[in-house]
């Protein structure tokens, strides 16, 4: 078994890392950051997102396990005092797993194109003023959006920014994505649909920025991608064929994770 660790910078996370490394060494578990079979994140959900993006090139060959060093996070099954449970999980010869759907976003400006995988959401915003954006579904123009921004999320990402915007919570067994508006401008002249849109697998959303002051794209709340205002920015989002795989040890289902995160145990 080959293990990689992705750890936040907090003192507590670093302490847990050292304790875990000691236990892994005692069990003769190999640490391999280049070709891991299991990636363990130690920190919060943000650390898990960092781990995901670090290993998007090998999602079909790797499973994730998350240890939270604070309160229980949405993606995390283990707390820092449960290292023996972590070791018991790792010792199992056959792991039960569960998977979550992902998005793929392609961003084009002029002759440059970049592609990213998305675990939570991708947002399009502007530093100041109003974002004007063409919204197309499967290449058919749906609306001209004016407002602060747009958010496209995965089912698990529906519990994040999307929820704050009034979007629905989607179970990850649904291979779907959700488009929500951020402070849309609606009056007698400018109108948008004003409701979240849930799109099935096989459909795509294309966002073309037509007017904005320093527009930018944020993927999974990581470093924003900034663009020049004079060139059209085209963002196409679709449901990926790939999934993220987690080791299922405690059998915490999606709705219980949601309850624990927002209502409490």
C-alpha cells in the first residue's frame, strides 16, 4: 500500500501528521507522493480540496481519506484523536468505497485554453461593477445575465456557496450540476430566470463574459484566475466522466453528513 499525505500548515495538523507517520512506519506502510494508492488529507475541507487538485491526474487509481483537525468537516470521516481508527481502516485488505461526481471546466480566452476538474463549484465574478454574461445551455442562448456573478456546482458542492445563494441540495447519486445566480440585476429592462437551474449529465453550460471590470474565475475556492477585460472569456462547464473516490469506513451517508454539518448531531 502506498500512501501520500496532504497537510495544512496549522500546528495541530502538523502534530497529527507526525503521529500518523510514526504509526505508518510501525506498520511498514510506504509513503509515495508521486504514485499513491491512498491520499490522506489532514486539516479541513480546504485541505481535502487541495489534495484533490494535486492528484486530479490519477483519480481512477487513488482513493481519498480525510482527517479533520477541528470540528467534523463535510468530506472528513475521522477526527484527529481517531488515528487508531484510521490505521484499522488502512489495514483492511478490501476497502468499501463511495464516489462523488465531478465537473470539468474549460476556459478559453483568445487562443489560450485551460481545463480544470471541479469538486465543489466554479464561480465567475468581477472585481467591481456588473458582470454581463451570455448564458447558453448546449450551445443555445438561454439568457443575458447581469449581476455580481454565477456559480456552477456539483452535488456535493451544492452544500457550499450554492446553499448560501438559495440553491437546492443535490444528492451525489444524481449525476447533475446546478447553476445559481449571484445578486442578479432584475428590473423592467434587464431580466434573468431568477431561479437555480439543475442540469443532467450530457448537457453543458457555456458562459461568455461580454462586459466586466477584471473578470475572474474561482475553482473550488482556490486561487482566482484573472483575465483582461477587452477579450471575451468563454467558460464551458460539463459533468465529468471521472469521479472522486473515498474510502468508506464509518458508513456516513450524504444526508447524515449534511445534517452533521448544518444542524448538528
